C-alpha cells in the first residue's frame, strides 16, 4: 500500500429512523423525515464529505446496507456494532481500503457501573493500518444525562472513563488514537473533560461558538473528533447551526451536522 501522509475523518450522528417523532421536528416538512426520501439524500451527503474514514452513529441495519451499497463499489470496508438490548441502531465505521487495512476490530458495550441495567450504548474500536503506520479509531455514542448530575451519577461520564480504560489496556495502546462520536455533552462537561485530562484534544476546540445540533432549540456542540498530539488536525468549518436552524432540513438529512477533519502524522 502506498504510504499516505494525511487522511480525512468524519463523525456523524445520522439519526435513526426509529427515533424520529414528527413533533420533535416542528420546522421540518414531513416529506424530509420520510426514510424513502431521507436515506438516499443521506447517502449522497456522505459521499460528498469525501472522508477516508466515516464514524457514524444511530445506524440501523437498513441504513447500514444502503450506505454500504454506495460506498463498497468505491472501495470502502465496513463494520457495524449494534447497541445492546432491543435498541435498533448502533455505531458503524466505513474505511477506504485503498488508504487503510483493517488490523483489528472490537465492540465495547458499556457497563457504566451505576447499579442499574446497561444502557446498551457501545463503542466500536478499530485498528487501521496505512503502510507502515497504524491508527486506532474508537467510534461511540454516549448516553445523554440531565444537567446538574454529579459525575458519579452520569452515564456519559462513566462511559467515557470506561472507554479510556479500555483503550489504555489495548495491545495497540501505543499507536495514535482518535475518539469520534456523539458524546451528548458540551465542551464544559465532565465527559469531555475526562478525554482532555487523558491527553486528547478535539479538532474544533477553538470554535467556541460552533454547534453540531440544536435539540430543544438550543444550538450546542455535542459531536467530536478527539485525537492525541502525535496527530495534527486540520478541521473543516462546521456547518452553521443556530437555535432555529431546521434539522433535518432541506440540505441537512439529520438532526446533527457532521464533524470533519484532515489529519497528518507528526
């Protein structure tokens, strides 16, 4: 495989059809929520991102197969890690085989340790090889927590700690790692702080007014690409999202917008 000096990663919560309730999206025309319209638009949207690695969340089986049908002829491999329990969705990672070979893949279902049943949330952990170099990619979707809970009672924070502990125990722990996904937490949260304290930075940390969704009509950043300092990031500008931006909308097929960055090895 030809040695590459850079690569593009996109993380994106694509919105599971099972979770769509029209009353959640009063500014979105019903036809844009219909999967017969939305899924083909979503597939074209992903292709236009031109990523070498796609880390997707809220991926259902039918959507996974629709994306795979489009990306596989273009040279992409893929893996799907379904959530636990009866959840209909999971995390899916697509990687360009002309850029990367798959070395290892694992599914982590969070235990959380809060004395309750598992939330079913997962991380998909992969090791990819590019020539003589390797990177680790963890694709995850953390559980949302109400504001004001102490860290010991936050599912998302406990999941972040569990993911970090798992990566530290990885046989490939000495390679550069990226953590991508929907953390359901803003940049001031305990979950984000856990990753920063562990030596990660997120690609759009300087974009203080940036947002990736606007649940409850409040624009906020809750989707991230974290990376270690052995990788240098060049983030794409975030799509402008305000409190009243319709998501999904005419140009955005999900209730989140993607986070995309180009990376170089230091």
